[in-house]
C-alpha cells in the first residue's frame, strides 16, 4: 500500500505539489508511516511524502475505489511467478512446525509444536539460561525446531511463525543488520538447506496459540512443570557454539571436558578471558587413570562427576538404603565427605531434597502465619456480633457439654449460654433471645462455616431481618479473632473458679460473664458495661466494704449524674473507638512481623496439612503430616483457596493458606 502511494506521488509529482491529496483506503497507512520503529524503506517513504499535503481518509464507498480495485485485482504477475505461486500454494507438506519465542523480565523461552505425517504432535518448551531479546528468542525457537525436525527424520517441512521479522529475513525480504541477527539468519538458512523442501509462513498470534503458550510457560518463573510437556534448558545461545544436528542440542559438553582437555592436551578456549579463567581453575584439578579429581579440603581427592551421575549420587545418598532424607545443606556436605564433587553441588542438593515426596509429606507444620492480619471494626454499638462455640467440656447439670458465645465488636459485651446439643435450632434460639430481643437487629453476624451457622433456617433468619451473615474462617483459620479471645478468657476464668468441681461450669458461667462485663478492656480502656449503659455497675465488693459512691448515694443527685453520664456516653464511645483502632494497629504490627507470606495461583500443586481427626490411626505417630497433592482451582477470598484432588474431587469448603504449602513433583 505504501509503495503504491509513493509510486503515484513520484509519477504525479506536479499534482501532489499543487493540490491537497486525499487518500481513501482501509489500510492504516498514516499510522504505519508515522510509527518510529518501522523499517528503513518505510521511513524513507514517510520522509518523501512529508513534503506533500496528504490527508488519509477511510474508504466509505466501494464505487470510489472501483478503478483502483480493478487495477489491483486484474494486474497479473508474470507467468513464471504465477506458476511458482500456484505450485507453492498447492503443495501440502507432511511435517508442520509451529514455533514461537518469548522474552520478559522474568526470563526467556521458546515453544515448539511439531506435527508428524501420522498426525502426532510433539510439544517442547525451551528455557534459556541467558538473556535474549524477542527476535533472538524467535530465532532460537526456529533453530531448535529445525534441529528436532531433522532428528526425527523430516525431509520436508512447513514452518509457521508469528514473528514477521524472522519470517521476512529468512525469505530475504527484510535485511538483517545487527551482527547477532546476521549470525542467527546464517545458522537458520544452513539448517533449512538440510531439507529437500520447506516453506516458512507468517501467521497471526491467535493461529499460533499452542506454541505461544509453551513459550510463555518456559519464560515464566515457575517451579512446577507439566509432566506431558518436554522442557529443554539452553545453557548458551545457539550461535555461540553450534553443534551437529545429530547431537543432543541445548546441552554443552560436561563441565569436566574443558578442564580435562587442558590438563591432558593443553587445549584452551579461543576467548582469552575464558582461557585465563580455565587456567586458574585447572590448578586445583588432576587427572588420574582418565578420571578428573579435585584437590579438596575435606578429602585429599574428590572425584568429579557429570550431571547424570550427580543426580543418581544425590538420590542414593538422600533416599537410598543408607539415606536419612537429610536437608539440602546436610546432603551436600555428606556428598563431599563421600568424595564426590561438581560445581552446582549445593544447589542440586537443595533441589533434590525439596522435591523428595516422602520429605514433603512428613515435614513439620509451618507455624508462621501466611497472610497479614485483617482487622475488623464495628461502626456503632451492637451492630456487629461474632458467634462461636466452646467445647466439648465436662457434662454439667442438665447434660450441657458445650457453650455458645457471642461478643459485640464495639462494646465488647459478651453473651453466653450452655448447650446440650449443637443444633441449628438451638443456635437460632440463642440469637433471638440474647441478641435480637435484647439489643435489636444487628447489621452483621460473623461465624465460622459450621453446619449450625450455615444451615437453611439460619440463613432464612438472617434474610428475614436483613442481617449480613459473613463466614470468617476462609480469611482467618480460627474464625474471628475477637470471639476466640473471649473464649480463652471465659475458659480461663472457669478453670480458676471450678477447681476440682468441673461439672458445675454451667452454674458458674453467669458469674464469669458478670466479671468480664465489669472489667476494663485493654483495647477500649472502658468496661463493656459502661460502654453499653453509660455508667459503671455496682459490684458486690462495693456493698460489702462500702465504697464512696455507695456511702454518698443520694437518689436525687444520682438521677442527674446518670443523665450527665448519658450525655457523655457518645464522647466516651468515640474515645474508646480511637483507642481500639490504635490497639488493633499495635496488634497487627506485631502479628505482621511474624508473617511469612504464602500465596498460590490457579493450577499450583499444593499439600494440605492432615487434620488430627483424619490422621491414619494405624500409622500412629508415624503418620504423614501432609496429604496430597491437591490442585488450586479457585480463590475463595483473602488467603483462602478452593482445592481439588485427582480421584476425590473438589473439597466442599475453602482451605486457608495456613494449612497449605507448595508441592514439588
């Protein structure tokens, strides 16, 4: 399109100089000619056209373009060119190769999909151990794909790539200017000459989805790799040291080879810096009976081994007959003491130890919290209640074994009641009697997602009165922290009051609640009773020992003082709310200092901590502490995930991150 316009401008130059020219086209010529990264020819044409007054307008009617369409459609190429185009388009290639490269801040990689004449698909991903631009990654993908095709015996191949630069440079339509691009192009053409026939085609990215997905997967920072996809790690660019196609590409000679070649044959690399570095390294190595040994510190001589032997040695020491499933550092030191050495010993030891399935399932539980603390603040008194259960406890009078507890988030007021059975009906009765009928309809009730709080009737009650029912366990594993804290206080006070008569806890529960309501709370600086009623309650000790306000009590003055206290109540609640917010900040600061964040993404494989009730009883104390692997299938909320296990399906409830850890297959 641009060439047609520039040709018209040259042939009709007087008209272009004398008039304003309107170009009607559906092609974005203006955008293309003004892009700063266009090729050299387009840049020259844009400069040449800039002297004219050219206006680009969208083509609205076909009739206005009738002449141009006629010329474009009926201008035939030469007979020879037409014949070649027809033959090329008719040719159906047996082998089809789709390649794509990817480069980002995390790394670089490439994807290859080769379709055989039988219709089988060979999928491969390349991960680069070096930095590469997008064009270099595209060339690496093409070169690797050609090598794979040659290894599998392909004699003719049709290549699809979404890189316009690579395709046009191979077709000699674009010129390669950078030295690295010239070297890549020469290598690609050399490999293409090994085929009897080939065709390379540029396709849009959406038609190259599978190769594009493999390239993105290879360039991402992930530790988990799908089992059905081959992954090859390229240690150096293909243009640095080109090997024969029959060799296994992507792997250079073992690290032992250059040292042995220097010590035996006095052969050095051509690079002066590499040669100097090799001489320095070789001073600590010796060759005995054809084997390379390193003079070490823990042992006089340590046998040098290659990557394949290293993997077998580590697995044997870690989990063999004499293996103790030691950690990475201990495994590396033990390998050194046994007389083996290679440069990546410590990194490989950590990798082998981390991926041992037995070690992962018996590992100790992770104590550090995985997410930052989420504080909850109530906007006004009795607007937000947290409800939880205590128990089981010793059987009390009437057969009660449990207690249901509710706490107001603003005033810290507590209501509790013994329960014989934990049922949905008892829960509804408690909410009506102790919350709705005493303090009005709240805005929010926060519970765990137990069946007594998640049943149909309880939901209907909340819907009937417009109460928001939130389930806090996905965001915090021990339901809401406020209710948990109150539960601990109630149980502690009951233990102190009961002594040896544990069965009378239900009779002592009202005393414990009264003591809690009349004790100043550290978070607000006020007692729950005064926050609720505007005055401090009179406790038994004041009547037994005659406190000042009991001695000086006057009914007339008392009424006025109560009214003044009610007038001051709003200000006291404001101060208490500010103190509570500051208290929450201090708690969050301390809690967050111990956080070790663990976040997962969709598709990650994880292990789930085994609950005490589901642990294998036959195994006893030797039972696994973790089970799985599970797969992350959804994110249920802050720090909560939906997980599924093959053969078992998805768990009915979300699982908190505190009970999960990454699984290394």
